[in-house]
């Protein structure tokens, strides 16, 4: 489509919607399979999975926090002012 002199935005939109629908169906199928697997576990196994997921979520939150701090320092956010006012090291 990109090689055409005039883009067909309607066709592009339709193709994008079709991909979104396919992606959504695949996500639902994957979710259903994981939930079926999880529901078949006993309580001890569910506790193990839950503990592991909680640790993973905590690492993701920490990573996001560090990325936000870095973004702020490099782009004039709250961290940038304190970094700019810090004395330079010789």
C-alpha cells in the first residue's frame, strides 16, 4: 500500500481493525488456556504461582519507577532540578 501514489486510508483502517480482532482473539485464547491451567492447580501450587507473580509484579513496578526517575532527570522533571543543583565532582 505504501508504494501507491494515493494511500487508501479506508483499506489501511480495515486491515488494522482485522489485525486488532485477530490479536484480541489470540489474547482471549491464551488467557483461557492459562486460566484453565491455573484453575487445575491445588492450593499449594496456586500459592507458589501467586508468590512468583507478586515478585514479578514488584520487579516490574520497580523497573517502571527507575525509568520514570531517569526520564525526569533527563527531561526537566523533578529529578533534573536536583541533579542540576548538585555540586560538580572534580
